[in-house]
């Protein structure tokens, strides 16, 4: 048997008009927004950044570092045929 919830009278008129006792979160809320704008972070990652601006700044720095990296050049000769291993004498 369920316990009746305690009614707190704090002067809010909506408490008497709407029953929120059976409410639950909307499982489809991500379908209502543009998924390009919403990303869910793991709790430990979210704790590392105090605000949205800090997350954006860190990601922009990461993108700058990635753009600066020069890819390793591979010649056509080494890419097509690996060098033979030397035999131990």
C-alpha cells in the first residue's frame, strides 16, 4: 500500500489544482530538440567544466591542436611493400 504524500501549504495555488505525484520525466525529450545542439556529458567530465563556455573553449583548443598536427608522410615505396626483416646471424 502506498503512503499518502504530505501536503505542504506554501501558498502555491497550483499545488491544489494539479497532482504531480504520478509525474515522470519525458523519455523522448531529445526528439524535441536539435540533436546537433545537445550533447550529453558523462558526470565526471561535466564536473571538470564549470560552464558551457568552458566546454566550448576547451573543444576549440583541441580542434586548433588537431589542425596544427602534420600527418606523417609515407612514400609510395614503403607504403606498398614493407621492408624485409633482417636474419639473425
